[in-house]
C-alpha cells in the first residue's frame, strides 16, 4: 500500500478536512486519508494514482501546492 502526502494551503479548519475526506473516500484505491489541518497536509494511503487524487482535490476546491 502506497502513501502519498500533499501540501494543501487552502485547508483552514475541520470543515475543510471533512470536505476533503468526503471527496476522497469514494475514490477507487483510496484505503485511508489523514488530514492535518495544522500542517495543511493530506496523506492518502492505498493504490489510487497520484493524478486521480490531485484531480479530486482540485475539483473539491483544495488544490495541492
């Protein structure tokens, strides 16, 4: 299982984290997500492709840096 971490400057609160989790949860290959509001990072574990995760983050309004 791979682990990818993204810096997402637009994360400001628990609501942001919830929106991101809800967007990533149904993505095929995403096994788990960890959003750190303080560090403004999103870590995704599973077999989902980087380009797919980036596309979902962008579509949800939280583009990775």
